[in-house]
C-alpha cells in the first residue's frame, strides 16, 4: 500500500516538476514606467515604449542605448492615454521608418493617433502624424493602439470605443470601436471593405469592437487574430475578417462594471462570435504568435498577456479553434502588458507598473 | 440620554429601497433603448429579463450609493428645518446625488461609472429617482407628524 501511494505521488509530482522547470525567466531591464510595447530590430536591439511617452532602444542584453521623449504631435498623457505601440515598417531596412501609436489631443477632445518617424543612431527624426481617429471625444479610456502589418504591406491599427461612447462602435461613419486599415503613409487603401460606401468611414476594416489591445497576422494560416477587453467578463479572441462586425455592444458576454446588463444578447444575427473568450475577465493587453525554435512544443501557439489575471495565456490553435489553454508565468504575480516572440526564439514579457520589467523567457536547459 | 428613533432608520431604508428599484429600472431602460436603437427593437421577454438582471445585480452597486445619498440628505433635513418641504427635499436628494456622481466619476478609473448617466437625460432620470426616494422619506415622516 505505501509503495502504491508513493507511485501515485510520483505520477502526479513529475509533470509538476517538469512544468515548473520548463523555462527560466531573466529580467533584462527594470524600473520601466508602465512599458507598453516591444519591437525587435534587425541587429538584435529592441525598441520599447513607455506609456508616459518614452521610447527606449535596448541592446539584446537589456542595456540601454538611448531613452528619449519623441516630440509626438499633441501627445496626451492621462490615465490610459499615452504612448502605445511601436512597429517597424516593411521597408525599415531601407529607410529606418517606424510607426508609433499614441493618444493625442486634450482630455476633452482626443483619440488615437499614428505617427511615422525615422530611427536614427540617437533617437527619432522626421516625426509626422499620419492618422488621427475621428471623432475627438472626451475622457482618457479605451484607445486600442496596437498595430500589425498585412502581407500587402498595408497596416491595421486597433482602436477603442472611448468607454462612454460604446454604441458608436456600431456607427460605420466614425472610427470609435473599429479596426482601421491604412497604407504606411496614412492614406486609405482603395480596396478597403467600405472605401466607396456612402456613410462609412473609408478607413474601417472591421467594426463592433470595445478596446482591442492585441493583434497579429499569421502568414502561415493567412489569419488576422485580435483580442479585445470585455467589460466585466466578455474578453474575446477574434479572427478578423474584412468588413465584419464583431458585435460590441449588442452581442457580448460581459456586463457593466456596475453589474448592469449591457445588452440582452450574447450572439446576434450578422455579428461575428469570438473564437474564444474569458469570463471573468483576464484583461488581455497584448499578444503574439510563437514561431520560434527554442520552445518546439509552443510552435504555432498564441500567447496573450493579461493584466487582471497577472499571467500569460498560451492558446493551442487547430483549424482556427482553441483546443487547449494554459496559464503561464502567474508566479510573477505581475500585470502583464505585452508578450512578444523574439527573433532568437525567446519569449519576452513586459510587466505593467511604475517599476515595470522586461523579462526574457528561455528554456530551462 | 440619547433617544433613538428607529423609525427614522426604517423609513430611510424604505426610501433607499424605492430609489434603488427605480434607479435599476431606469438603468435598464437607458441601456435597452440604446441597444434597441442599434437592433431595431428588443423583445418583451428580453426587456423583462434585463430589468430583473439589473434589479438583482446593478442594485448591489447602486444601493450603497443611494444609501449615502439619502443619508446625507436626511441629515441635512434633520438639522435644517427650512428644507422640510416636499419640493425642497426632492431637490436636496437630487443635488446630493449629482455631487456624488461628480465625485464618483472623478475617483473611478472609467470616465462614467453608471452607464445611464452618460447622457443629460440619463442624469436627470437618475436624479429624479433620488428625488422620489426623498419624497417618500419626508412623506413618511410628515405622516407620522415627526416633521410638521
């Protein structure tokens, strides 16, 4: 009987030990002030944004090359407003051009902006605002702000509903609660789904979103994934199709923070249902697709950074469906703002606080 | 020797209950109207289910707000006899709630905590719920001849 008990204990204990030892965490940089996004440069360096308006260039070991406050036109810093995403343009190796998303305007009249700039040895040059979401609204909440490039070198920029303006996510005449598709110079691609339709904003790629803070394009499956914050419950993982309506606030599994029901409908005809969701909310704030070599078992998995859940969610995808979910890095006990898959095969995390960290995840062995 | 009039507390709680129920129905009404405008209408069953949901969920958030709102107004009534008229009590309840909403929205991380109060019509409706509670409270006290 004791042998049987020991055998049982070993059976259950061994996977736990393996799981615990399958990766190691290394802090590359700390004392970051609410870091928001990370982007990898071809030479192995990284660009890192802080919500307060700081852009840092870090070496692969986390040491700082420069830390600047770019002169972004009308940058707004308050609550959720500030500097957000950074991404290299497809032509970066030729022209050093990057894009930055940020909240712009005043507390009474603001929205999300997109700026282009040239990365130089000591900072940024030639900063130009190329897009400002319309209309300008009041309050410093729900800006979206994530950027991804599509195979045709156009980009998608995620936007929020501004919190108080949630019904506008269904209004096709403006950008609130939308994902917009733009050319790298801010112009509108002529093949946008509503480019020629009267009463529609030409920039719209999809509508019916609440606050989208994660997006990437998977070239292997030709799929654009995004996630968005629900209110209390109703966080969603979506596959974005051009011209589709994702339902907010008509169709949602979430309720208001006050407990009030936002809508009687969880699904609604003509509106896309999410492929995965989280209730209660995890507050998804960034995501990546893992195509690295250091973790073969994670190949093709989606990683979602979670603020409220203080962890990262690993999603195993088969045929565009989530077949398995694993919660990782909860031992950090930190709100996770972003997760990125590095060119070296490592996973990189940004923790969300005034003493935020950049953490590198590599295999234990 | 402090004399405690338990009926004051009892009447206040009744007023809080009235205000909370009215506020929940108001909240449901504004949310449903917004959804109906987007969908072309909401079925009666969905309306009833939403009102019931808000009565059993939103009430947990709103009842403490209504309690503080009416308690402050009741204390002012107690110490300021000039306010002990129906219309003044109604205005008092509304003004105290309005100030509370300003404070709540300043403190809360979101721009506007209570969705119904995103519009002027919604704010006025919620203030009227508070006024109704205060009217009920002073009516009970006048009926008992505690207030002249």
